[in-house]
């Protein structure tokens, strides 16, 4: 996903690695896109080696030089390919760690299981609140949010709510065993 997002940003206009990091951080792409900000420079190096991007400029900022990259025609073709791949790749991810633990639930004391699930419940609530804060920031910015982004954000909320319902059912079931 890092290459996809880096190329997508460079397709808008040339940027430095730092500018790309800032855009990804502001958009919270670490959360929804699975991009680690620290992987940006590695991706830039690989993309440049593969001729998907090129050095557009070197700017002097104080005592530092800042490399500014632009997407190449080859990079634009690759971006199209990455977008199509991301749209056709199944994104159904099961909470496999949780399922594995549930399959061995009888191996631990009930109280410990309940405590762990309550922790999971708090983590989900925290994630939900974080998304709400992001949505509020978007509303406060008074910029029009594209329809696809709205649908995506709604799906993120739905996924968390579904997981919360699942955890609540598990807690209820374990309490009554």
C-alpha cells in the first residue's frame, strides 16, 4: 500500500519525502491504509530504482537539501495497475488472533477471559472514538468530503460496531457458562 499511496500523492504534484510523510500523517493513512510513515523513504528509493518516479528538483532549505520527486509515465501506468489490484483483491480479514484464542478458551480461567475481552472492548471503543474525532476534524475543516471517502469512513465505523457486538455476545456467553 505504501507504493500505491506514494505514487497517488506524486500523481497530484511533485513532493519531497517529508511532504509525503506529512500528507500521509494528516490523512491518517497509517490507520486506514496500513502505511508506516517510516517506510516512505524506502518506497521512494525502490520506486526511483524501478523508474516509477524521478528526481524533479533538489531544494535548499536552510542547511539541508530536500529531494523533490515526480511520477514518471511508467509510474502513472504502474499506479493504474496498483489501483486496479487493490480494488480486486479481497479485503475480508478475520480477527484470526481472537478466533485462535476463542478456540482454546477452556484452557484459561473464565475471569481471565472476561478481563481480556473487556480490554478488547475498551480498545474498540478507543478506536471508534478516534474515528469520531477524525470525522469531527473533517467537519470543522468545512471542506466537502468526497462520496467515496464518506462511504469508506462509514464502513470503518460499521466494522468496529460489528466487532463490538461480537465481543459483547462473547462476554455475555462466557458470563453464563
